[in-house]
C-alpha cells in the first residue's frame, strides 16, 4: 500500500486485490520485500501465475528489475508485470520493461461496488448459477474450455486449488438449460473480495449468463457481510458491462507481458 493512501481510500481495496493473488501453481511461491511483490509458479509457464504485482522502487531500477526477472528467465516462464496504484514511477518502469522485451498484454480498470448495492438484473429462468463442488468441477472446467474436455493437469490443478483455498475461494458455474455456460471465481480477503475469471462460452453470450454470475457472487458477499466487491476488469470487454451494472472506476491498470516460454500450458 502506498504511503500517500489514507484509510477509506477506495484504491486500498484495489491494492489488496492485486496483492492477495491466490492462483499459484502447486509449487508456487511469493517473494515480498518492502519494494516489490511477485508470484512464481515454476511448473506453470502462464504469465497469470508468474506475476509482479507491486513495484515501489526508484533508485537502482535496472538492477532491481533484473533481480525480479531472474527466476522467470531461469525457468523460461512467461511473466506478467502489473502496473497499478501500488507502483511508483509507473511510466519509468514501463519504459524500462519495454526495452527488455515486455509488451502490453491488456489494459484494465480497477472497479469497486458496495455489496449493499441492489443489482437490478432479471435472470432468465433458463439461466442458473451454482457454487462448484468436487462433483460439479468437471462441468466448470468444460465450460471454461468451451465444452472441451480439460487436461488431467488442469483438472488436478483446480482440485488442488479448491482444497488449498477452502473458504477463501468460491467457484461459480452458470448453466443455460442445464448446459455448462459460464465460469467465475470469488477470492475473499479482509473486507473485500475480488471477482475473477468471468467467462461465458461464445454460444451462450448475450443470454444473461455473465450477469447472473456477477449477481450470484455479489449476493454471496452480501450474505457474508463483506461490504466491497472488486473487479480488475479489461477495459474493452467486461469493464463497460460492469460499470453499467453499478461498479465504479477507481483506477487504471496496465499489464505487460514478457514471453519466455515456448511451452503452452495445457488446459
């Protein structure tokens, strides 16, 4: 959290969402100092599992960036570097990263909404949402893969994730006429929660499955008396939808990626 942030500043919830990252691999670890926070998953080359989420250094920037990147380079792991409200001198950091081969992966807004906000969303009877159990996990994974069967490693990863996170992670599945249609996660931390990985299969889009997933997760938070829902939402896809639903833009985020792996993580 930056020194200039004050208690009650809505950016605090965004920073907490960034720094409460939980989607590491089974061998994942976090490395944290007063200047940076990074997550490293050697067995999974995907950048989302190998991410730098805080950078508050100024002097000796080149040496510190080199030190942070070393485990990704040694493991040939794609790396995401997220630049947001917990970064100092973001323009300088981005300029330096680009000289090292980083490219823009996506732009996002940090959005927030009080969970006591009543979402005026009518959910069609044909659309249902459920919390995922061990028994329904395969349907969730099929929805996430647009109907395809997931790989054994991908299924094992989610089974491990569910066991590790317990009540800190809720997994939601939407169905249309009983068929797996959309997916979403809910990561709980303190007095906020992060709505993560919203996805709807192309053939079910425009039928309310995405909105139903948002509504179900916000209602789950309300029942838990968690007052804030946070989303790190891509500017060109879900952010406009969420803002129409009542989420407020708090800040802007940029994610840069360095592609070091030639191996595609099989999902």
